[in-house]
């Protein structure tokens, strides 16, 4: 099977070099060209038909053959009807009068009236065609099958684009019937592939995964993309990368197919010049490949699939190594060599494969051969197993190689167990240190494990990651920067704080709040440096809100935005989506801006007090955060407008418990700046009327006494002290001492002795 696939690939490659001539022949048959030109084309018809025969083998054409033919026809700017007429002319009977296959009129009817009946008629004809098993022997029928596939997919894509679920369900059921009744999973595979272009698909059967694997694997090395309206987009590799990502991450994908999809992703990014991402996928997929290749892989029913995977794996490493060496990509080559050395030390029988493939493709590169030492030179039996078994294809030799190496591992483990048994039976030998030593297979590291190698390798990868990310920041390549960062955290490698800060500042400089938000959300919660992303994103949002406030028409929207963001931060902190320190930092900034907005709004001709109160109250009800309500009360309390002062009184009357949460120090500081006695007295009144805390009551009286002291108001100060004493409210000694000094300097007539008595009584025991 592998040899046949190789021959097919060779045929396709040969056909690529001649596709221009093919396209000329097809277009001539589909046009009304002059007879002289057509006669000239007939000289090449036989040779071109032989090339088309490569797509029409002894079974229904494979998906990769249909895609290859579609690509060539797209490049020739041909139509389905052009190809159809060419097929009939080349493979039909000489007296054939009809220039179209049976699918053509049914498809045309559907185009005129795209309804459920038209779809059913087309599918009934298609199934009748498939039921005739004798037709598979005919090349004309095989070419007609291709035309059926083209038109089937065009109908499918239209139903998906227009969200015609009835039509889609009919097409889906038909594809299931083809898989179950006709043993033809390719049609269902094309349907799944088409759906994945647009969205995810939860249920995919193992048979379809197998078909998808073979199809995508055949496309990995030449995923040519076209944009022709004449042919289905499914066959033109539209959204190829997203399809691969969805398949590789699908929860029901089998391990063999997942590996194949990861290999294809690595090749895709490498071919698209995303070299860092391609190398990351190379490393990740190789690790999974070695983990999945267990001892029984060549004895299972899917042994053929694993041989294909091994072939895909070797071709991938060969492609990377050969291209990097040819283009002089020294950093990439160094990375590839480092990874090959890493996997060669991996305690697995196939860990040598990357090294062997790289050395085979860099025979003239002395630097590579100096860095890499092939394990095949260390064991003659291994060399014999590697180079002389069966065919010359490496994948055909892998079963024998694996068996040979696994035998070494088994013998080694057996000797270790015998040594352990012997040691347990001979405790005296153990005390003297006479333990039995065994020789390890050559592909094992000295410490029989990967702990030291992994630790050093991780540190090196961290340093390399920091360098790569900083370089991408300097180059201002945002897309590559994101890809590199996300891949690294997926692999468990995290950049240092300076690098994270540089990334955050890079996206902040372009005001890219969304990207910073994504970086934060997709970073693990255990990665503490991710807080930089959230902080920078918050700064951008807050700056945007402040800019809105500058516009008279957007002030209300700015207020709604800041309170909404404030609410969001508190909610995410409660749900442990952001850490406490980050949330506290942002909340503090939100409070400052909210307070600024409230104060500024009260100075406007038409303040929106109702909206200020509503949003502040919502925040209190949802998160028990009374800061905005207190800020609103404070602004109203200190306003020079009487209606605002009334609203302040009404606010605390409606919410008397608000006074208990008041932080009185900043209120007193503000009252002292205004320097009005009435403010201090009103503050005392608020705390006494609404049961403020003992501390707030005490500080209110102290603030009034301090004001009276500064203004030499002895009698008023005396009354204040008496009132506090009567209400059992404590005034601290510092304020009493300041007032006493002022009284000594300016004692009122007849009040000195009375004041001293009051002053002494403040320090007597309350129970005396």
C-alpha cells in the first residue's frame, strides 16, 4: 500500500510539470475553438489521457486524487462542464451523443430551484449510480463519480452557507448510507471536512478519522490553495489551518490520527514561513509520537496506519532538515539538531529516528555531523537491521528495527530484575557492595532517565523562548509573537517577568486591549506574571473611558462604562479569575476615576444625578461595595448648591447604614480645606442622627473643637466639650491640650475656673 501511494505521488508530481498542456486540452474541449486548433490539440490527447489515467485507477478515485485534479482544473481556469466533456470525449463511446453526465441536468434543476425535492432527486441518482458495482471497472464511470462529488459538495456548501438545515440533514444521511451500505467513507469524509471549514463538529466516527488522516496526510506537502467559484471550496484547501487545528484538538480523535494532524500542522506552518511555530509543532508531535509508539504497534489491526505515521514522521523531519540546510537557516538548524540530540537520549527504541533522518539529509554538512553522532555506528547488529532488512524504504524496515531494539530493552530489564532478585537473596553481598551490574542498551542515557536532560533542556528552552519573544517584539511582529507565546505556555515553558512586561508594553503601545485580554485569559492562573497583561489592558480601557468623558455628549456613556468595568473587576475577583493584588490595583484606579466623574458632573448645568445614584446603588447591592454611594454623598454634602445638600440628607435618610461605612478622615480633611464651621456641625449631626461609629462620632467632635481652637472660639469650644461629655463621646487629650493652651492665652471672663473643672472631669474614671 505504501509503495502504491508513493507511485501515486510520483505520478502526481510528474503531472504537475505538465498541467499546462492538460489545461489547454480541457479548455479546448469545453469551448467553441476553431477546428484547426482542436486538431492540433488532438496530437497531445493520448499522452494527456494517460496522465489522467493516474487519477482513475481500479477503484473509485481517492480524495487526494480528486483534490489534485480539482487543483489542476482551477489553475487552468476550467469549469466542471469542460472537464465533463473532456472525460466523455476521452473515455466514452465514439457514438456518444450526450455531452454531459447524468448529474448535470439534476444539478442545473437544483440551481434553478434549490429546494428539498431537487436535493433528493440528485442524491437518488447518485445512489443509483453507486449501486451499480460494475461501473467501477469503467474509467468513464470513475470520471462521472468525480463529477458527482463536485456537484454534491457544491450543494452541501450552499446548504451550509445559507443554513438550510433540512438540505444539510438529507446530505448528511446520504453520506452515512454511503459509508455503511457502499463501504465508501470518502463522501462522509468530504462532508465532515466541509463542515470543519466553518465550525467545529462534535461527532466524528473512527472510520471517518481514518479517512481524514489519509487524505490530509496526502495534502501535507503541497496544500495548494485556489479560489475558484466553479469548484467546491472544500477541494481547494480553504481554511486548511483551522481544519487541522480543530481535528488535532478534537476530543474523540484517535491517537494515530492526532499525530498525523500534528505532523501536518508542523509542515503547514513551516511551508507558510512560520518557522518558529513549525519547529514547536515538530518538537511537540515528535514527543507524542515516541510516547504513542508502544511495543505492540506492529501487531495491532492499525499496524498499517502506524507504518504510514512513521513514513509521515520521517518525511517531516527530512523536509525540515533539508530545507533549513539548503536555505542556510542556522538558528533553525541548531534547534533541529538540539531536538534530535534530545530525542536520541530519550529511552525509547525509536528515539534515534530524528538523528538518523537528519544525518541522511545533511551528508555534506560537517557541522551537523560533528554535533550529532549516529547510534548506528555503535552496534553492528543494529546497522544490519537498519540497512539490510527487506526493501530500502525506512518505514518498511521499522518493524524489524523496532523488534531488534525492543529485544535489547527487554533483555536489559530482565537482567535488572535478575540482579534485584539476586541482591535480595544475598544481603551480605549488598552490604559489601557486590551488586550485579548490567549493560544498558546504547540508546539509553547514562543516568537511565531524562530527569537531568529535561531539567537542563527546560532551562535552555526558557532562555531561547525569552530571546525569541524579545526579537519578535523588536521586529513588531504581533502575530508571530502571539503564536510563539501561546505555543510555549501550551508546552509548559513560560517566559520571565521582563519578557512578559515587554510583550504587554508592545500591545499597549498600539492600544490593543483585546489582545492583552486574550493573553491574560489564556495564560495559566499559576503563571503570576500574567498580571501584567491584565493591568496594561485595564489602563487602555480606563484611558478610553477618560477620553469619552471629555466629550459632553459621551459623559453618561463614560459613567456607565467605568461602573460596568468596576463591576466586572469585582465579579472576576470573587470568581477567582483574577488575583487579589491585581484586582485591588484596578479597583483603586476605578474608584479614583468614578469620584472624579461624580464631582465633575455636579458642576455641570444638567447633572445626571439619578444615573449616578442608580449605578452606585447597583454596585452596593451586587458586591456590598459602598464606595460610590459614599463618594456621591460626599460630593452632594460639600456642594454649594442647596438642592444638592438636600439630596445628601435624603440619601443618608434612605440608607442610614451608609454612615457606618463612612471613612471620616478624608471627609474631615476636605472640611478643613473649606474652613466652614457649619460643615463640621453638619458632620456631627449626620453621625449622631444615623448612628455612626464611636470613632466617627469622636473624630467629628474633635474636628469641630480643632476648628474652634484655631479660631479662638473659647465659649463655643467649652460648649462642644460639654456636649461630648453629656453624650459620652470621647475627645482625645491632644485636642484638649491644644484647646487649653488657646484658653490660657485668651480666657473668657468668669469662665476660666469652670473650664478647668470640666477639663479635669474628662480624665476622671467614668465609674467614679
